[in-house]
C-alpha cells in the first residue's frame, strides 16, 4: 500500500510527472499487465494502484534493486503515517529521517 499512498500524496502535492521505483518485480508486472493476469489477492492491490494512475498525469514504473531502494522504502513507510502527524512532529520526524539517510549514504 506504500506505492498507492505515495501516488495519492504526489497527486495532492501537484506532481504530474512521476517515476515510481519498486524492488518488487512481481508487483510491477501485475501493474503493467493489468487485471487479467493477477490472482485474487493481487487484484485488490492492482485496482488501488491503477485508480490514481488513470488521472491526468504521467506515471512511469521502474524496477530497482533492493539494495538501492532502502531510502525509498523508508519514504514509503513515512508516507503511510504522514497524515496522522501534527506539523511539529512531522518536522522532527523529517529531520531524523534526513539525518539517518545521510548517515547510511556515506
């Protein structure tokens, strides 16, 4: 659901060209091939993700390695919780997140 939440947030923030990176090749195949190829559990995920993709914008899905996707994974988890936070808590959380990302990058 992190991909779905990220798509919704990007739309709300006004982004109209987006590259979505995922380390899950199965999910990317399912999104690109459509509903006819999925199992029942996967169909729900597909429908959730395809709905925001049908809006007036450009969304490109790309595969990335799991090792190279650590920061994106953390951002996806943050997006899932972002609406529940107050602004001051959000700023503190963003500060902690960015300092952590800088530490793991170097």
